């Protein structure tokens, strides 16, 4: 286990990416519970990689959601619905992960869904350079349907109780309403945390991660490279 500044963590993750060689774009999963800091971490890493002249594709699981009627067909607070019904994994593989993987033509789309309008989205396909890096953040990325599609697997770990606090603070800052904070907490405790517990029990994501980032102290994170990982020690 190593500990350092935020900048040192991002630098070490960039080194890990450079240590992985592939004949196709490198597909990096940045997994973890909601409000763990996955999107921020991926964005920070993208800045560093681009400064090193690496072509970076940024994408997120939120752009591969099913419509609300399907996501919530088991109920607004269903953990099973969150885990099984929320994301279109077949489309994710078809338009993004497989085209960038072995034997793919590198023509990809970074979204199939528009969350603002709750409608399908079909942005123009783009061709990735062979040495591009896909930084893909989201929940449930190391589940069986997706596990073999990643060339590097990062898991951002934060205690569940801390994710509740972060989500409540973020939501209150945006909406300024105690009612919104109460609804956020209810959603976390009844839907999001139980769905993560289901994920851990069935998919054991940290067992499959190459790198685990312990992100409870944002400016003093700790990280570890798992023993099974083929990444050079960083």
C-alpha cells in the first residue's frame, strides 16, 4: 500500500497505463461505488495523459443507461433494479468496447443514451488511433458481462457511509433543499448501497481489480497494485 498526494496518485496511474502494451486502444475501467470520485479521477488522469501527447477517449456508464421506465420497473428503490436493469451492457460492448478491442475496427461511439431527454442517442462514429486510451468511469464495470473487455481495471474504494455524506453534500449544494438531501439519503440507503452490496457479493470486483485506489482522503489517497496484476510495480 502506497500513500501520496493527489498529484502523485495521478502520476502513478499514468505510469501504469504506459506499462501496459496492446495492439489496440487501451481500455481502462474506473469502477467504484457512486460518489467515490471516479469521474473526477478519470478527468484528472485524462489531463495528464493528454499533456503526454496520448490520445484519450473519455466516456461514462451514464451514457449507456436504459430509459427510466426500464431502470425503475422494479421500483424506485430497488437494489436489484439498479444492478440488473440500469445499464445497456450489450450496447456498450457493441459500439465502444469491442470496436476498440482485439480485432476491432476502432470505429466507436461514446454514448447511446441522452440522460437529459431520457431518449436514445446516436452520435457520429469516430475512429480511434491504435495507441489511444479509453478512460471509462462508472459503477458495476467489473461484473461478469464486462470483465474481459478491460485491459486495465482500476477500482476506486470509499466507505459506503462516506459516499452518502458526499452525495448529500453535493446534492444540497446544487439544489439547496433539505427535502432533496433527505431523498438522496433514502435513494442511497435503499437503492445504491444495497446494489453495491449485491455487486460485491456476486461479482467480487476488488478481486479482479489491477489497482485499488482508497479515495476516502481525497488529497492524501492510498493505492495498491494487486498481486495478480501484470502491471509493473508502480
